């Protein structure tokens, strides 16, 4: 896979659309456009050129708009061409085939971004952010990808690297001139500084626990006794009439999912069959599914009819009611509250609501969003979330720097400390890609789409 090849790929999905984009990158990009558009003068860079793209035999393929970026000023670092044609897959195929006939080859998945990385235009965290930005399914995931693409994580890593290098330089000076004491420049001494960097690294590594919430979203199970208002809650969360609501107990038999509307995170709510002791064989099948959903959820919303005596819930559910991941929705607030409700599950956080019509829906969704962040089930708007790959390297770096600090306690072994500091630097380098590892890069870019 050489960067001196010219590569071509459709950058837009297969299917019919108003417009589609074919991307070409490499040394042939400029002449290829020049020839196919039958231009007498070279294509001006960064300028939209309208023309008929013709195959080698002169047959017209489509009227297109071509934009050329010259090497050094393009995303990839090479001459790079974007051809916008009409969004018919047949046209895209013919245009691509023509580029192949003119000497290009088909791009591998992620190869454009890989070129940008190899050309030093972006670091590895930014390359990953390109894929994240495309796949983000919520506002918060988009914001996180945007920050990483802007280089926020790369800059953090650069600062940790600089600080570690500073300590390493002092340690090496001490190795060369052991008769002198360890440097007086920083009163905290090298060990304390290494531990400080390690602790920051560990803190950031821990944010990766939110990575899955950003990527795959969260599941919230709505559980409770029959007729408590679970389906009413699902509808309120979804902002749509998804589930059947009826005064008959046992309306919902199976579970049913809907995306929660208006949250910055992708949250799926799951309505379930009512849970109670006893019941028919069919009800038991439904209840088994409810419990399965409850076990698999990131958060439980336990709906309770606050106007009635507290329900008797099955023991299997009670064991799942962890105060950190359960919110009780005390429903039917429009009716007089039953006095015994005050003593019902006092350890759990409660929210009073009326789910009769949509009146509380928006406030409920907002409260749900706040609760998810407050309980650290979901990341907050300001949090920088690192990926699993970054976290793993950060944890290794932290471990090495902690070990380095250990060697600076009596008996002081400066050489061993320096070696550990160096391996900490290597781990930091992996995050941004200052390493030469083809296999790792292959794996990483293989998850990209073709044309990216
Ligand atoms: N008064 C009052 N009635 C409500 C409220 N919320 C729901 N209800 C009524 O309670 C009944 C049951 O509501 P559902 O949402 O179907 O309850 P459920 O928990 O899904 O019931 P099952 O699926 O049968 O287990 C319906 O008649 C609703 O209109 C409320 O806040 N106040
Ligand atoms: Mg229901």
C-alpha cells in the first residue's frame, strides 16, 4: 500500500441521492481530471470546475463539479480531487471505473485518512476521530469526536510527554554526573512529578468507561407492578404514542423499545410487562423477559402508582434495585398520595410525576438526562472521553511512570527509573501514533469506510 499510488473511491454511500462524491488522491489526480474534463488549461486549485467528465473514448459520463487540492495543502498531503456527480450508483461506478482506467487503483478502507496521518497532517487520535465523527449517533458523541478531531487529546498527550521528557532529562544528567544531587530545579523532585503525571493519566484513562455510552448509547428499563404507568412513561420518554396504555392490568406482555427523545445521548427506553408475585404461565414468560431487560439495562426506572398501597415486587427485581442505577418514578401525582408510600424503598432516589398526558414529559426527559450524568452512568457535556485504545496505553504509561518513581526511593536506582520513564514515553507515543507499527495501523484503519 504505497502513498505514491493514485487511489479512487466513492465517498458517499451507495444508493440514489441528489449528488454523490468520488474522491481521487495521488500524483495522477490533476492530470486525470484535466484529461477527462478535456481542459486546455490546468485545473485551478480549490476552485469548483464545472464540466462534462468523459471516458477515454470520449463518451460522456456525467456533468460534474471537480475540485482539486494541491499537494501540501490537501487533507492527505497529496494532490487530491473531489468529483461531485449526480447521485446515481451507475454514474458513480462508471466514474470510478474511468479513474481506474486512467491509472488509479481502488482505495482501501480508511486509506485517505491513513494518508493524512502518514503525511503528518493529523495524529492518530485525530484519524480515529474522523471515524467517530461519521459514526456518532448523538450530540454528545459528535461533540466528543469534534474535540478529538481538533487535537485536544493530542495536545494533552504532548504535554504529558514534555513533562516526562523533562524529568527523564534530569535523570539522565544524574546518570552522567552521579556525584551531583538530583536536580534542584523543581522542589517537588522527580519522583513526585512522575507520580503527578501518572495520576493524571489514570484519571483520564478512567473516562473510557463512558466510551461505550458514547458509541452504543444507553439502555433504560422501565419496570414496575402492573398498571403503574410504565407504558405511559415509555410514551412520555419517546415523545410518541409507542406503547398501548389501558386501565386493564397486564396490558404490556412483551418488552418494547423506543429511543428517548431530546437527549444529547443516545438512550433507548424499554417498556416491560408488569412484575408481581403470582400470575399465569403466560404472565411468567413476560415477567422473565422484564427481569432480563432489567438486568441488561444501565438504569432502571421503577414506576410506582403513588396513589395506591406500595406494590409487592418479586424478590428477583428487589435485588436489582441498586440506588446508583435506579430512579423511582412516583406516578399518578394528580391523585392523593397513599400514606404508606413514604416508607416504600426509602433508600432509592424518587421523582414524582403525572404521566396521564404529556404534561411532565419534557421535564422528565431532562431529569433523566441529569440523573444519568449525576450518577456517572453517562458523561457530562464538559468531559473529555478517551477511547479504549487510548485508555489502555495511558494505563500502561501510568504504570511505568509509577514504577519509575518507585526506583527513585532509597535505594535510588536512577538507571531503572530512566528506563521506566522511557517505556512510559513509548506508551504515550502509541496514543498519538509516534510508533512504527504497520499491523496496528492496518487494524485501526480497517474499521473505516472506504472513501474516508
Ligand atoms: N390518574 C392517573 N392515571 C394514570 C397516570 N399515568 C397512567 N395512568 C393510567 O394508568 C393506567 C395504566 O397505565 P399504563 O401506562 O398502561 O400502565 P402499565 O404499567 O404499562 O400497565 P401494564 O402494561 O398493564 O402493566 C392507564 O389507564 C393510564 O391512563 C397518572 O399520572 N395519573
Ligand atoms: Mg404497559
